[in-house]
C-alpha cells in the first residue's frame, strides 16, 4: 500500500493549496491513505471544526496534531467524537480531550496511526513518548503502524526511530516546518524522515511574514504572527509498505509547488 504523509498545514492559505494539489497527487502516485498534520490549519494556529472538515473534504483520511492541539476550545468536542483526528497520545488522558491513535479499515487489512509528542523543549508534564508507545503497541495485532512524532529535536526523533525499528512500519517527524533530506529505511523495515516539512506560504518563516519574526528577534517583544501570502508549497513523503510484512519497501520525499 502507499501512504502519503503531509507536513504541518498552515492556515487557510495552506488548506486551500492542499485542496488544489492533493486530488491529482493521489491519482498520480496511487495513494491509498493520506495522513496530514493539521495542528496549525486554522489561521493563528490550532485547529477548528471548520479547518478539520476542510481537510477531510480535500481528501485527507487522518489528521494528526501536536502542541497546538488544544489552542481552540471549539474543537474539544470534535476531538472526542471524531475517530480520525488524533492528538499526541502522551498528553494525560484524564485531563485532555481526544485520543492518541486510530485504526483505519482498509478492507483486506487495518492500519493503526499513532500521534506522539517529544519532550525536549516542548510541553511540560507529558508522559514519556517512549513509555507511551510501549503501552500502545502492547498486544498489537496490526502489521501496519504509522507514527507522527511531533518533536523539536532531531536526536529525539532519531532515537524514537531506532527504538521502533522492527515494531512499526513508518515514522515521520513534524513540528519544525522545515523538510529534512534524510528519508531512509532502517534495517528492520521502518520508513523514516526527521521532518516532513510544511504546507503553506513558501516565502515565509514557518508560514509567518518574515518581517514580523525578525521584529520579534530584534526587539524581544511579543508580536502577532500574521501568515504570509503568495505562492505556497506542500511538503510530504510517500511510504510504500508491504501489506504482508508491514515493512516499508521504499520512500519518496516530495515538495509540490
């Protein structure tokens, strides 16, 4: 099967660009399942019911999130009710809405999608993602498992990939909005990329107008992060996964302009 994993969609402009490019990309590449990080899909960051609905109707099958999962209160009930929107599993279940995994029925087999978040330079009070994934994979019967690891540091992402090699099918990193060129297949069949990148304004700083970010660095004062306009990009990766073994057989990093 072919799984397309799309980097953090930024704002309305990113959502609209995705809608314009995704249908043809799915057809050309023969995509069976689309996973997209949507935690910045609402203007100003976070996700709303309307931005989630827009992504689903554009051809996304599963939406993953990250540190902005709970930025918009209006999405809380949707996180509880919608099976194919998942937030990082290592948020405390007792105090946060939503869940950290979902299972997609592909007919002949099922695919488990898991969302995790790193702890280096991220939110305080999270469970260890390494301990949490052990719990989630205990007695796992699904051969195909895809992980979105929303994480700041390269070392933590690589450590998780080595930890899960032979236990999951693929791991793609999100959060930094900068696509890395280290796509690879590990020794036991785990497909990997440190960060899949971003979907949104190309001439920007992580989707934001450059002058605003420069002002923040120069003055050290709070600023409003307005999104850039103009030409966009959609950064993503395609994993080819053997349905019988659950191992990745090839991966292709893409940047659609």
